[in-house]
């Protein structure tokens, strides 16, 4: 925090990790961490989750829910940009296949930027053209990487499917059933935006230098990858693999607590109560478990949650509730996604939020440049 006194910058209290620091104003979303409320553009997440991803993406970029004509126009633009060309597929093929899909996605966005005629044009119109391509192609890139990695040819998108359903189709070659399609779409909506989280802040910092949109998105991708942020979903999936039954879950959590280790998918910098997305995810995980006729995984997850609440919330009075990454990790396992895809699936949803924030940053820019106290 800086106070300017007669032209002399004085550094005052330092908030480690910028906790609770208000760095800027935004119209894109708001969080009430005490009450567990999340709104995108003033619409509650519990309402938005019933729309399509295309509608929510339009809302984030344009500020309002689209009418039917606006939605048809926006959706068809996205669908027309889903396909990726052979050059990009060749670039994906050069990736080392032991990496996470996230790393391939970053390489692919960099490749896309080289081929974009608008690359260094940061006008609103050019940014919207780039936004459509980025949002539309993220699922195709991730699915293509996954298929090539597992020895299959990439598939062309199916224009009759929603954003989420088409992603699942491009991964496996099979159209998802109604519930799976619905769950994937809702996951992308729940992931699309979350105020000034670390990756969004990174994207805005890059945009504030008047660097181009692709560069800002790559900053977001790089920041999302860490296990304290989007990488937590992969960590949750790996954790679920380590617990073989709900009976083992309690001891597993107790061991982590005794060893002062964090339980992945729990805790949040802003929410001091249940993350509102977590409740929706939990409900979806239960429905998937019932639909598949196998609740083993769901029961393990619920036992992990119960133990964390009992040990950390009730006994130690710490606000460590499941965050959005916990039950989404459960859902990804029911959908058959590989853990190394998890963070990139997060990015498929979040790219709309990053872009909305970059547009807001470009529209009223001031270089983001805080100070550090020399010691
Ligand atoms: C999200 C997160 C990074 C927020 O971190 P933060 O605001 O910096 O909070 P801290 O890491 O300082 O944790 C504060 C306290 O809660 C504890 N805590 C926080 N998250 C915890 C978790 N998941 N499991 C166990 N304890 C946890 C810390 O050990 C610390 O305890 P202490 O005060 O006794 O030292 C943190 O909760 C975390 O690492 N969670 C696991 C990773 C995760 O799920 N990330 C996705 C976030 S959406």
C-alpha cells in the first residue's frame, strides 16, 4: 500500500500475498466471501448455471445476457471458429506427451498468436475477433492434444453440440449422454469467472502494459497451473486415486493434518464459508454417481469433506471448506478425464473471464506497477 505525501512515496503496511488488498474496480463479477455469494455481472451463479456456456461467455464479454438473436449470432461465430488447422495440429504433435495438457495449450496459444493478423492490434474490435477464436479453440486444442497423446487422430468439432458436449465428444469420439453433457457445460460456466484471482490478476497485469491479448492469456495460463490455484483439481484427482474406500478416507485426512499438509480442494483466500460453486458441484457429482450406479468415489469424497469439516472447522475453528476444485475433481473422474487434463479444462472455462477482464483493463488502462519495500 502506498501513501503519497507531498510527492514522496511512503510504503506503509505490507499485506503478504496482497490479502484483502483492493487493487482495482470491476463490473465483471463480485464475491461475498462471508455469505458465500458469487455473481457474474450482477447475476447470481445459481441462476447462471442453468444457461449455456455461450450465453455466460457473452454476458462476461458484453455485460448482459444475450437475447435469442444475439445468442444465435455469438454461438454461430464460436462454432465457426472451433476447428484448428493442420499447422496447429503439427505444433501440438511436437509437444512432449508426458506434459500436462496445460503446457500444450500454452504452446498452442503462442502458435495461434503468430498466425493472427490482429496480433498487435489491441483495439476492441480486434480483441473481440481474437476472443472468439480463443474461446472457441481451447476445447479443440485440449482434445486434440489428448487424442494425439493416446495414439488417436484428432476429431473435427460437432457443430450440433454445445461447447461442453462438443469437448467431451472431441475427447472420446462418442457423444456424451444428456447428464454428462449437462455437467460439462455447467462445469465450464462455474469456472468461467472469479473476480481478481491470481491468474486473472496476471492477465490484467500483462494487458496493463498494453501487450497483446494472446500474451495476457498466456500469463493467465501460466499462473493458473500452480497447485494453489487451478492445479488443485489435478491434485484432488490424484488424491482420490490414493484413497481406496470411504473407510480409509478419514485416516487419510487425519494423516495429512498431523503432518501439517494441506488437503487439496479445501480452503480459500476469499470464502470464509462454503464456496457457492462447491454446493452445485457436489449435487452434480451425486447425480453422476447415481447415473453410473457407482457411488464409491462420491462416498470417498463426502467422507473426506466430513473429516475436514470435523477436524479443521469444528475442532480448530479454521474456515477450511471445500472449494470449487474439490467436487469438480470428483466430476472429472466420473467423466473419465485424465488428471493431466484437469487444469486445461479449468482454462477452457476461465478463458472467457480472463478476456472480459482484459477488455475492461484495456478500456480504462493504467499500468499496474506496485512498489516493494527494500530490505
Ligand atoms: C487456497 C489457499 C491457497 C488459500 O491460502 P491462504 O489464504 O494463503 O491461506 P493459508 O495457506 O495461509 O492458510 C491459512 C491457514 O489455514 C490452513 N489451511 C488452508 N488451506 C488448507 C487446506 N487445504 N488444508 C489444511 N489446512 C489449510 C493453513 O495451514 C493455515 O493454517 P495456520 O494458520 O494454522 O498456519 C489454501 O487454502 C490452499 O492451499 N488450499 C489447498 C489448495 C487449493 O485447493 N487451491 C485451490 C484454491 S481455489
